[in-house]
């Protein structure tokens, strides 16, 4: 199990960061695919703060003895996941030509700000092995609303424009949250629930891969 998780984590990090770098180098600056690449790199680098200490702990001192580095990694990942969805929202704006300072964009920014702000409160006790569940719920409320908004936006526009490349983006987002939220709520009492982080991670790889595939099939100007 330890070896399998180690291989999975390493392959995941290398895959998303490599794809992200390729997209950044292959796309015009601030285009939708450049943002997709930036989003993938931020995702991979942010997750590395949690996964690298996790792999190290599994092979050395054990997870229980590595609460501080794992907690810090979770805090970083919480922030980078938020940035991930803000960038995904901007990709939606560019792809479907919805670029404007609208109430919708302001809502996305406010939710992201609230999420990051809540993550910074000391009451989260990130470095503790007994972090309170209540703050795990508080900080994930604006994050979940943000995810639902982005999900609905992609679902409606992909359907409306018959966008085959992103037709399942909404589903990947739904899978990621369906796997992530039970871990937040139940993993402390039911440790096997933590295994849902594997399909959650696969959903993020799927999102990144959809963007990369779309880039490969598009004109350079996009």
C-alpha cells in the first residue's frame, strides 16, 4: 500500500507539472491555455507541499509523527486549490467570451478571498494532529460554493456551445468535490475514507488533461 501510494503520488505530481509547463511554453501569454498551464503547475506545486512530506513520513517516521509538515502542506494545498478554481473561472471567461468585471467575477473573488482568509485563522490548528472539524467545515463553505459556481458555468456554456472538448469539465469538478468533502468531514473518524483522495486527484488530472487535449487540437492563436 505504501509503495503503491508513493508511486501514484510521484506520477501525479510529475504528470500535472510537466503538462502545465508544456502548456505555458506552447501558448501565448494570458491565453486560455497559458492559464490552464499555470493552473496545472500551481496545482502540482501546491500538492507537492503535502504529498512530498507524506511520502517521506510513510517511509520514515510515520504519519502520526509528521503532523506539523503534513498540516503545513495541507494549508498550502488549501490555498493553491482555491487559486486553481479562480484560474479555471478565468479560463471559462476567455473560452466563452464572457470577459468583463461583472457581479459574477466579483462573487468568485469574494468567495476565494473568504476561503483563503479562513485558512489563515490560527483556529484551524494546521500543525496539530487534532485539528478541529468545525474549522474544516467553515473554510470549505466558500470553497464549495465557488466550486459549484464554476461547475454550473462550465456545464451550461459547454452544453450551449456544443463544446466537445470541455463537455465533461463539470463532471470532473463534481467528482473532485464528491470525493474531497467526505474526506474533510469523515476521515478523522473513519480513516479509510481518506482513500477517496485518489479519485479526487484523478479528477484533477482529468481536468488538466482536458485542457491539454483541447490545446493540442486548437489553433496556435488560442
